[in-house]
């Protein structure tokens, strides 16, 4: 047993600190299930893609590779601003720079989802739908699932921002939210390469 | 007694006899090399990813308490 991090409770009994905060551990376990979910989607996509003669199929619109690459930069930048926000939070918890950095993360995330939505509307107008082909079905399923996670993470960031403004945000809550955002950001390059570039 | 036990197994043996081969094996339907590698890759991914993730947490906690 490691006593270096142990502390005494009110009754005098030795109380061991958990190695990972409960909220962080809960988020990690949740992300593990999410990773398996995405692994299953990617597996199905790879199998179908490798089983057909031509991918993307003839007559289907091509995906907006360049615009999405720029959009990816916005999303990756949001991870940097969130990292800086957390660092700022550790130094000066409820200071102005922390709030600004968190707000910047939020805006970058919203921008990413908005551009994705705009591109989707264009693709639908060009005839790429869920039912147009397996190509369209997988595109909307995989990228759409990621977009839903991005929207969920943005809602989470709004909640963190509110807690921070009210000076009620705990470090472990911030870390849990940060981990989820990193999951959304970290997953994106893999999906982008798989779905858009291959 | 033994005969009675065997007799009890009869319905199960009958079910086995009734079973038809399932020709739904997706690997058999695909002949291309790329598809074969995709199957290997995805099998590996779905098998080892949970083990690595759980192993990672266990390793982290064990290291923290060492």
C-alpha cells in the first residue's frame, strides 16, 4: 500500500486517495466504450470498402477534401486552446485568460460543426444521401456519429464555461470534459484519412 | 441406465442432424487480397483494442501504487 498520498479522515483512520479522480475514470471508461463503437463502424467500413470494385462508386459526388482539411485545422486548434485553458486554470483558476481560452475552444468547435453541416447540405444537394449508396451510408453514419459527439462535447464545454463563470468548476470536472474533447479531436484525423482520403 | 441417458440425448442429436451448413461466411464470399487484409486488420483491431485499453488503465493504476 502506498502511504505517500494517503491522508487522515475525520475519525483518524487512514484514507487512501484514488489514483484517478472518479469523474476522470468514469470519462475514460465511457470513452473506451465509444472507441469500441467507432472501431466497429470503421471495421464495417473497411470490409465493405475492400469488397467492392470501385471506391468511391461511379456517379457519386466526391467528398470536399480541401475544405474539410481546413476545418480539421480548426478542430485541432481547439485542442490546443483547451490545453492552454487547463494550464491557465491550474495557475489562476477563474482568471480572465482561462475564460477566454475556453470560449475560443467553444467557438472553434462550433465553427467545425457549422462547416461540416454546410458541407453536408451541399453533398445532399449533389445527391449523396444515406440511401444513394453504401458510400453515402457509411459517410453519414461515421462522420455523422462523430459530429453528434462533437455537438455533445460542445454542450459539455458550455456547461464547463458556465460552471467556471460561476466559480464552481473543479479541476477534476474540467479534466473529464477535457478528455472527452480530446477524444473528439483525436478521433477526427483517423476518420478523415479513412473516409475522405482513402 | 446408460441407454436411458443416451435416449435423452436423442433430441439434441436430432437437432444436429437437422442443422444445415450456414453459407453466410462473409470471408468466403470475398476473394480479393485487400478484403482478406481488411478482415485480418479489423479482427486484430476489435480483439486487441479493448485489451490494450483495459491493460492501460490497470498498468497506470498499478504504477501509481508501486
